[in-house]
């Protein structure tokens, strides 16, 4: 009997638009007139970017709040 641990492969994300593979990389984002670069999943075929919850509720929320305070 082997004591080696079986590694579970990471789930492969697929694009909802074209079905292509998503790969993490630096993407330029613009939100409410503010530009910034973030590491997100991007489709290798069509370029669609997956905005994860952390970005949507983190950085984008901060930008929105700073604009409301002005």
C-alpha cells in the first residue's frame, strides 16, 4: 500500500462566452473612470475577464466609496 498523497488537479475554469480556457494574468481594469491593473482570470480565446468576488467587493468598492465621498 502506498503512502503517497494523491494530488487533486486544480479545477479548469472555462469561459462562459466561448468555452475557452481561462488563465490568470495581469489585466487592465477601468471602473468609474479609474484605471488599475489586477491579476484575474482571462479567456485565452476571446479575452473575456472573470471578475472575482474579492475584486468586486474590494478594490471596486473602495473606488466607488472614494468617489461618493467627493
